[in-house]
């Protein structure tokens, strides 16, 4: 199964539709399968008294209310249809995470291949029900979550008639950037074993090695933030990859994807050819007469393959030679 790679443009457009189009182009250049944004009406997301997360304060370099910050980084909903149409024209799948009732209803009119539920909404029953009723594939991030909360979200979706088999869970550490010591990639296996659904990984670490390792652990989806420039103002740029870095990550993931194979342990075609040269056969160590017993003094093992395999050594020892042998000659049954 091909790994789905999502270029999370998020709010890295900095409220510029041109930047959003450029992020679509960057995702295509990097080889991503999907470009994803975030849509919200700020007043539906946060109260006036809500404070910014510490990472947002540090990454922006100033302290605003969360509402003020959210207003500064979100495009108008009508802009997402333009981005959707541009992405479609350019030939890349488009998705936008919705935050709130209005954005969810608006995005329902766009033919998105799946719905993305962010980590912060995993306990939001009204939101989960609204998404679950659509019965489309869902990618559900699990940052900040316990197993019981993930099960809760899946049950809410199922009660709406949503098929659990259409859900992909994303292991995630909700820290920007995330400390590699806190990533706990082995949780990918835990999610697989616990919920019996597809599992991927949403990465917020610096660099590309962690998402590559996630693929080796069985992640079927990789989500990573993309930016035009890490030095741009905004909360997520620092934990994002610039286009060339993202491209390198995609190429590395594809290489690992090929290397994972089908899991069946058997010789490859190339190995079959090499095996002839490097496997051994039982051969005469010195001249052996007809009727002489084979023993460790008169036989040995040497390359190439083609005679009796050394796997039969114990059967040959103490058996009787049926002909004369010269040194290095294959022993016969």
C-alpha cells in the first residue's frame, strides 16, 4: 500500500491567497499526495479570554489573546474554494481541516477526499457527530490523547453510522516543534494493535528522520507541515519543512516504502543468481578411492553450489564412496 503523504500547509499562508497558491505549488514540487489547510471562523473556535499556547507565544515572539492570533492567521472561508479549484487544476488532492460548525458546512460543498479531525477536537461530541454523518474517510489525529479518549471518539463516529474501517488514526505529539525524546513512535504499534485500524503519523519534530522511521514502523499516512520560509512570522513555520526539505523527506519515504517489501522471506532473483557462487558443496579434500568411507579428513566444503549441499554433511560422513574422487571434485550420492 502506498504511503499517503500530506503536506500540511495549515495557516502558513499568513492570510495571503498568493502564499496559499504557492504552498500548493510547493506541495506538488515536493511530491506530496495531498495539500491540506485549516479553516475557521475564529469566534467559533475560541473565547475572548482564551490565551495563546506557550509554543505560539515563543514562535510568534509576542503575546496576544488566542482570538486575536487566530484572526491574524486565518483566511476567509470563500478563499478555500479558490484554493481547492487551484489545487484541482494543478492535479493535487486538496483537504482543509474545519474548526467549527460554519467552516464544516462550507467545506462540505468541496469534494475533499477525506475529513481531517485535529487532535484538539477528539473530545468534541457535536463536531465529531457532524463529521461522522458524512461517512467519508476520516483521518483523526490523536495528540494529547489517552487510549480511552481515542476509543470514545471512534464510538461517537460509529454511532453516527460511520464505518470504523474508514478511519485512519494519526499518532501525534502536540508540541511545536516536538522534542524527539517525547515522540514515542512505538505508540504507532500500540494504536494498530488496540484499534485494528489504519495508523499514520503527524510529525512536528525538526528534520525528516522521525517521519521516515514512522514509515518503517508501519505508518500508512505521513503528515508534515510545509512552509515557504521557516523565517516567516507565524506559530507553525519553525516546525515546518521548506519545499526542498519536504521533497527530500518524500523521496526518503518512497525509498523506505520500496524497501519494506511484502514481508515474505524468500530469495530474490538477484540472490538466486548470487547463491550459486557463494553457497558451498561437499567436495573431496584429497584423493578418495572407491569403497572408502567419507570422513572429516577426506572431504570438505567449498564454493560453488551445485553438488551436495553441506546441509547433508551428517548423512555423507561415514557413508561409502561409490567411485574414485580427485581433490575439489563434487561428492555424489
